[in-house]
């Protein structure tokens, strides 16, 4: 088992003013260590050897806290055009230029972690510990910090990274991904040269004062978090040119045939790399035992047809993901799948279709969309400890489970889902988890039908719904069967565009829903403007056109901000309450909104109080604002659109305009209504003149 040198850095304040890259590059951590033990141009002798050892190590894994961009500050500083002053540095104020400084606001209490892989030798560790003890800043001079260095086993490092609440970034080979500067042999000496040259940047020559740029420090650029190469293949009938379908319940059999066929092609073409092929495609070593890290395996993912309420969820397409830095050439792997015949291993029968690469990525986009709510399309195979107790089919009445046993089984399964998410590399913070044997949608399939012919007992299979605190990008595949077509998850549209917070403290008794909605709207626009920088704010966020006038919703749909009358605040995107799919432009705008609202934990609401907020999940199946129901009662007062029209007539006309059936309207009190529809209608219901600013919100009536 290997070891890692782990450097943990914590800031005294939750602000980081370092360079524009995120996470802070390992080179910045190295420079912070050097600055702590340097005395002028001299590095302490009891730390120098450790720093030279550190710069010889491979690039580290980096974990960084979650963050959001703070309010930018404009500074005016001299630029480097001193030659235009004719050597008169007293005129330096004439060439000042604007510089924007925007701190990163850190969320939570997580630290920066840098984990360098090392061999078993402990050479230099004690000297790195000395340097870590002397570290006093990280980022810029205003970022006071302290650090701890330690040597940990690989398993302990992975456990620490898994428990880290931020984001984890790993080095990746290839030409994709973001580059971060890392220390390399010679980095320490180059910093000393740069320091010495800085003292002589200005020198007199021919009666003029010249500025000489000091040499840059020597670091190497290493790519991190490279995206995998994704190729989509269709099950194509070569004779008729039609796309064939495969039953979703036989997803495992399809993946096994595709995997084994591609592996056999590569073994035949590359006999010297047979062991690598087995490790990367099948996950086993020469002795037949499991081998290699899951992160380096080629992943074959069936893409059942989704995206429409009547989609039959049959498999017509396959996704092949080739990880960055794959030892096999990407072109070789793509060739192994292209035109592949699928053979039944028992009968030798060849299926009437082949795998054909396609440029049509529309189905893949359904699985790649960012969303807070994800549900399994094929059930996840969870570890043995989370399996249900098997009941003998002939003794179902005698061996029936009590409610307490069922609850205990579901509790173990939920705990196993959290582990499965970590193993799959999904680091989003989970708000809620649901597990069940039945599908979550009408076109889905119970878990028992996926078990025959696989190595997974039906008691290990669960349909899973995960709600994250923030939108998470797909595709997501979880569980022990994620390399065999199980655990494929799809994003849910119902929660795309509904952001909710629970008010935990600070709400004053005199607060009104209108005050809270107004304060929330101002906070949303302020945070979005920080995210946009100097770009103008679209009407989607502000509800106003370029001329400052109110934007007509039919031409410029915009957000609605609401208080539910109790202890929740909501921001609802227009496509949600207009009951339609978001446009491509709206999806891009919603991504900006999600980034801006990440980390909103405090709201200054004026007369309503200084509120402490906690991000809250919404369940479309149980939330009274989102469920389907025939009866609805107004939570906040309804404002008529036309004051000369009677209230009941105005409400009915509004419902028809919004695509709803004509309701029977009961006026409980001025502005308080009960609507009875002839059929159940889905929420949310936002009606009336004030529907964008806190009024006209309805909740479903139970019973």
C-alpha cells in the first residue's frame, strides 16, 4: 500500500484573494511553504531538503472548499508603461490602470488539501513539517493561514477526500482539462533567483531609469479533471438502416455482449496489451481477480429512451466513456466498438444489428443535463449489507415483513446509496434520498425484472431518487453494477428551476410575505450581478427590459420570488409554472442562477428581519406547492389583473390564459380564494397581477 504526503492549509478568514485559477494551484502551496521558511534570500537549512524533496514528487490531488465569487473591488495601480514618462517616475500617477480584485468566498469549514503520492521512504518529511509550521499566508498577503503536514496511507487519504465537503481535483493525462502549475525540480532555486532579481528591477542607464522584469519562477503545467471522451453508438440494422431496440430489463446482457466483443477485438489486434485490455474493459487482472482503479476503466452505459412522458425506455443507443489518460489509444477503443456484431454467448446467434457511431447526441443530452433531482432508470445494485430479506415465494404470508423491518431495510439502503455516490465520484451535497422497488415513473420497471441472468440478486436492486442541494451535472451512474448497465440515472425536470430555502432564524413577527419576496428578489439580482460581472442583467432575472420598463412575461419570461406563508422562501423559474420545457437559452441562464444562489445562507430582509437560511429540497410528489390536485387554496393574496373585472371572472380568465381548466372559485376573504378544478392540475400555481412578486401563490388542498 502506498503513502501520500498530505498538506492541509486553513485560512483565518473565509476569503481567498489568490490568482484567478480554482482550485489554487499546487505551486501556490509550494510558494507559501517557501515564504514561511525564507529569511530574505536564504531558506532555513532545516527545511531546504524537504522542499527539494517535495518538488521532485508527482503532481498532487487537490481538495478545495466550495466557494463563490465575491463582490469585485476596483483598484487603480500604475501599469508597466513607464517608458512613456520619459524616465520621470514622479509622473507615475498619469499611467494608472484599473485592476479588479474579487475574492473567493469560502463556504463551510473545509480546508485546502494537497496530497502528493510518495514511496515508503520518509526522507524530507520532518523538514516539510517544519515548513508547514512556519506557513503564515496562502494566496495574497491578506490571506492569513496555517498548515499541517503529515504522511498518510492511501486508504486514509481516500477516506479524508471522501469526507471533504468541497471539490476534489485529480491530475489527468492527455490534452484535455484545466492546467494548474505544480512544483518541479528546480522550482526552489528559481524562486531564489526571482527574489534576487526583484531587488534590482530598477536601474539607471544613460540618465534614464529602466524597469527590468525579473525572471519567472519555474513550474510545470499539469492538467487536472480532464473530461472523458464520449462516443454514442446506435443499435443499427445495416440492411434496412433502422435503429433497433433492446429491452431495458436485459441491459446487463447487452453491456456484457458489447464489452466482451470489443475486448476480443482489441486482444486480437493488440496481443501484447491483453492484460491492459482485460483491466480497462473487464476490470480483472491476469489471475482473474479484480484489478485496477474504477476511475481508469472504460465505461459502457446503455441510454434508454427518455425525454417524453410516452417514451418506452427501450435501449437504442449506447454511450462509451474513455477516461482521460487511458493506456489504450482512444482511436483503438473507438474502433473496437464501431461496427461490432453482438453474439449470444450461449447459442452463438448473431443479433440483427451492429453498433454504429452516431453524431446525434440528443439522447445523451437528456442524461447530461444538470439537475438537483436524479432518479434511476435502471435500478442500482447496492452492496450486500443493504439487501432486503428474501421471502420464499410459497411462504409470503408466513414470512411477511413488519413495517419496522421494511423501514430498517430502506434505512440501510439509503446509507449504501451515499457510499455508492462517493464511489462513483459524485461529490454533490445530498439533501434527500429515497429508495423503493417500484419505479418512480409510469413507464419504469420494477427492480425484480432486472435480476434474471445477472450476478445481482433482486434483493440488492433498488430504484433510487437523490435530491442534491445544488444542480449536479450528468451523466450519473451509481452502484456495484455501474459498469454493467445498472444504476443509470436521469435528471428530473420537475425540480429544474425551483430553488427553496428554509428560514431557520431571524424572522420577525411583523414580517409579511410581500416584504420577504421583495427582499429575496433583491438578493437574487445582487448575487446574479456579481456572477455576471459587468455584463447587463437579462430580463429573466430582473423582470425589466433595457428601457427600465416592466417586461411582458409572454415576450420575456422571468423569475418569480415567493414566501410560502410559513417558513420557506422560493425562487421559481418561468418554465416551471408555465408548465413547459425550458428553452436552450433558459437552461444556460438557469446554470448562471444556480451558481449565483449557491451558498445563500443569510438574507437581510429589512423590517422582516435578518434571516438565517438553509437550502431545502423540494419533493414534487409530496410538496403541497408542486403536487397535482383538483383543489387549491391561495397562500398569498390574489391581485386582479383588471380592476374593472369582477374577481371571480378575473380568476377564471387567468386560469384559462395559463392553460388550466375553468375552476369553481370560492372567495374566502378579500384576496383569499379556493379553486376547485374538474380534474387534478399540477403545481405550482402562480396567478394574478402579483404572481412574480410574492402574490397569487396557491397550495394544494388535501382530501
